[in-house]
C-alpha cells in the first residue's frame, strides 16, 4: 500500500487545487503496481510448470524487488510525456508513440541488463540462490513487456481522461473546463533544476562530495571483513511463525550446531575384519580407528567443533548381531526378526 500510494502521488502533476482530482494518477499508479504483481505471478507460474521449486523468500521478496527495479520505467515514460510539447497537428496517439519511441530503447537496455545480472546469479551452486535469480530475472523481463504494452495502453486512456477533464478513478464525472499548460514544470522538477543542481555544481560542494564518498568507500572496505557470511534459520521464516520459536529454542537450549556426517568412499572392503577394525569403536577394534579418533575429538572442545561422540552404523550393527543383546534379531525358530519400528513399511525416527 505504501508503494502504491507513493507511485500514485508522484506520477501526478497537479498545479492547482481545482484540478487535483483530474491531474492525479491514482488509476495509472494502481495499474503499474498490478503489472508488477502480474509479472511476478507469471514468473512463479512458469517456473512451477517447469519444475523449479519456489521458497518463501521468493514469494515475499521478489514482488518488492521487481516493483523497486521496474517502477523507474513507469516514471521515465510518464514524465517524458508530461515534459514534452505536442506538435500542432499531432494526435494523442502520435504524441504518445513518439515518446515511447524515445524512451523505450533505454527501458529495454536497462531491463535486459538487470535481468542478465540475475540470470548470472542462477549459475550459483546453491539451489535457493539459483531459484531466486531465475524467478527475479524472468519477472523483470515480463514486467518490461507488460510496461510497453498494457501500461502504454492504460496510459493512453488516462491521457484521454485528463484531456476531457474527467476525474481520476471516477471517470464518469467531469470537472471544470479550465485549461492548464500541460508542458509547465512540476514542483519537484523546479526544485531539482533551480535549487539542488546549482548547489551541487559549486566548486567546494563538488570537492566535499568527492572526499565524502572516497572516505565512505575506504571505511566500507575496512569493515567488510567483519561481515559474517551466512543466513540464520530464524531469519528465513515470518516472525509470528511457530517455526521461529522452534529455531530460537534450539539455539538457546540445544545449541549443538548442524549434524555432521563422515562418509568413506571406496578403497575398503568392509567384509574384511581388518577394514572393520579401522572404522568401528567397539571392543576389539583398533585404538586409532576412525570412530575412536572422532570420539577423542568430541572431548577436546577447545580444539574441535564436535560436540558429542559420533554414532557409527557399524557398531550398531555389531551390537545387533551380538547373541546376548536385548535387540531381537531372530525368532526361536531361527527366522529373521524385523525391526518393530519399521512395521507396515513406516520407520519411526523419534
């Protein structure tokens, strides 16, 4: 709503209170926001069809990203028309066509450059970043296509409404017939032209601006190594979600870090006793076996990040094979005894 209100207010160019509801661009601003939502929805639908999964971050972030990046094309087009003077024998359609011909190449180049930047991000090995880049890049392309088609058509209708002195939103009502010079500059344009630009072009101001930004850049480089790389899990879900409380409780009361898996690939015949003794940690295994060394590492908290002793499938298997074990492995008739937690093909993990 805030972005819609901003776009609707700033697109208008009212010069008198009597023409406030005529020169406003509420409907046009709403159309620009709807175009952004349509482009994002089309991007989500396309990649859902081709099988690229979406995440909660994509749904929540991409609409604002496309709106922030793509709304500048709307301002460029509308303000270029407002500052242009229509020719003597030029119709409304010809005037708007001339303006679109002037600004559309710049809109195309900027949209393609922005989309290419996101598509380059899809080369990342991280699935979440790859999906985000694909969704955002395609949404920007669709947003540009809709801007030079649907938005231009809506803009033409809004120009016709304004020239007929009809009220914005309530276009069935007609205002006064007072004519206003449509080529005059707006308040913001006058401020930038008569106040900001002369002040910025003063010699001492230019020097101060350069020193300020050079110092800012050097300071940013100095503190860049202090930025922590990573994404906390609680930041990826809404604040009022029950999952957020779960992550916070895990961090406060079960702060053991992520699980770690040690996998041996090839080179060892685990059917041989010597190979088994190099891995297991039960009685009879080597004193320097893999699991034993990891167990020692878990007891050296000042040297490693391993919090608890490892669990080895091989030791569990040996325990299951032990005749004196309480774990059932065969029935009295020597038939196999399955794990009761895997009844009906369902494994109870908890």
